[in-house]
C-alpha cells in the first residue's frame, strides 16, 4: 500500500484493503468460460470511502 494515499473526503491517511465476497467476481466480457477475478478495494478506515477498486488477477482480461 502506498504511504502517500489520502482520503479525498476526510483527509485521513489510514487506508485499508478489502475484497468483495460471495459471487462478486469481475468477469471478462469476451470469455465465456473464465472464472473472472476477485475485486480488491482501497478503503478509508476512518470514513469508509472507497478510494479505488481493482481486480486481483488482471491477466485474465487479456
């Protein structure tokens, strides 16, 4: 985690990470049999604002 990330809402630098659970995988549009990838979020631990979301395995979308 980068140390210079700051929440644009409350100004906190206390940023954690979380993942969506259950069936919340991102799926490629053009690959029918792909299992997709988990979605990881950077979250302000003070106000709960989600700063960014990304997939864990981006190579599945090539």
